[in-house]
């Protein structure tokens, strides 16, 4: 039985956000990836288009989520379903770090506004 301990999680930092990766093919997952996102106060993440469905659950804090041009404030306990092809943005307008949990399928990519494609190592 694969059990990934916090000390075994792989940490990645990009665009001011910390991604703590738990479930990936490297850790034994066959279909899904899962990570904890730590979004610092004042962070406005790069808007991107996702290639796979993401389930974004906010564990603590408050965020402003933009999905296909529609902005909505979410708070701890809220879950956002992000469908493939959706344009997604995250902003933390508060003074505290927000913590999220994200699950998606292996192979997720994110296309940035400039046309570049990010292949996040925590999702592959």
C-alpha cells in the first residue's frame, strides 16, 4: 500500500506559489495527481487554460477565483470544478496564505496567455 508521508512530498515553487506534490506516477499513482497549494497573501497567479479537469478545494483562507472570465470569492470548504479548456486564475487578496488541495488526472498542462505551455512536474 503506497503511503506518502509529508516528509516524502516533493515541493515545487513557481510564480510565487508553493506546490507540495503527494500523488504522481513517481509516488505510485496510475491515473491521478494530487497536491497542496500554498498561495501567499497578495499573490495573483498567472491566468492559464487547463488541459484536464481539476478539482480545486480550499482548505483554509480566502481566494478570488476567475473561471472563464467570471470572478468569484471562495472561502475555506469551497470546491471549484475546473473543466478542460477553462481559463483559470487565482488571486489571494488577503493578508494570509491560503491552502488548497487539487486533484487532476496525470498529464495536465497549462497554456499561459503568451501561448507557452507549462507541464507542471507535480501533475505528471
